[in-house]
């Protein structure tokens, strides 16, 4: 078995490879991609640098989103789990920015699922204290952005 094939049988193939380089996935072969990519919040991964400049992070995201676009079938879907925003290392609109990049690649926007974590432990809780002119809003949510390629398959059609 090839080094980056972790497991393979008739129904299932688990690939342990770099999303930017792997040649194990054929174009137009996937119905649904569900992914939780790096958030760029300085998590200590073995190989991936999770502390890129925001510009480099968006460029990295554009590259793997482009690969996902090619891997999806024409009626395929991408469910992208990312934080709504981030404040570690500077406030950024991660959800909006990755949606814009995905649309630039050719994805169409379907909907957003809000994952209401209610967990503010990784975020500052100081709010706007002593700083009324700079309101600081903490949104303890992640989003799952649902994107599609070309064909919209309605629930009615499926039933
Ligand atoms: C936010 S975590 C997702 C964790 C996953 N949801 C889980 O429960 O294990 C992002 C993951 O992307 C992986 N990753 C980062 N860069 C990658 C790359 N170029 N190719 C493949 N995976 C990568 C990291 O190793 C990490 O496991």
C-alpha cells in the first residue's frame, strides 16, 4: 500500500496526505466535502504552521479551496466549518473572507449553519470596559458555510 494511504477497502479510503499536494483524489469524484481546516490561531500541529500572516492564511485557504472545487462533482457540496471571526493576533472576519474567496473560485453560496458553542474560554472577556469608543463584541460561535458548485438538488427532487 502507498505510504499516504492509511486504510483502504471496497467502500472506504483514508488518505493521510497533504491537501495541497495529494494525487489520491480524482477530479469530479466527490459528492460532499465536510472540512474543519486550520483556523490560524497558533495551534501546535506537527507539520502545519498555524501562525501565518492573515494574508498568507487566506492564500493557503484559496489553494485548498480550489482543490476542493475540482474534486467535487458538479452537484457536489462543501460544508466549511470555521470560526465566524477571530481576535487572537488581530480581529479578522474569517467566515466572510473565506466565503468571498470560495465564491471567487466559482463556488455558489447556499446557506450558513451557526454552531452556537457558547464557549468564550479562548477569547478575551474584557469586552468594551474602559473603551466605549471601541466596542468589543465576543461571538462564541463557529459557522458551517454550505457552498455548492453548479446544480442545486432540492429536497423535493430527492424524495
Ligand atoms: C482545525 S484542525 C481540524 C481537526 C479535525 N476536525 C479533528 O477533529 O481532528 C485542522 C487540521 O488540518 C490539518 N492540516 C493542516 N494543513 C494541512 C494540509 N496541508 N494537508 C492536510 N491536512 C492539513 C491539521 O493537521 C489539523 O489536523
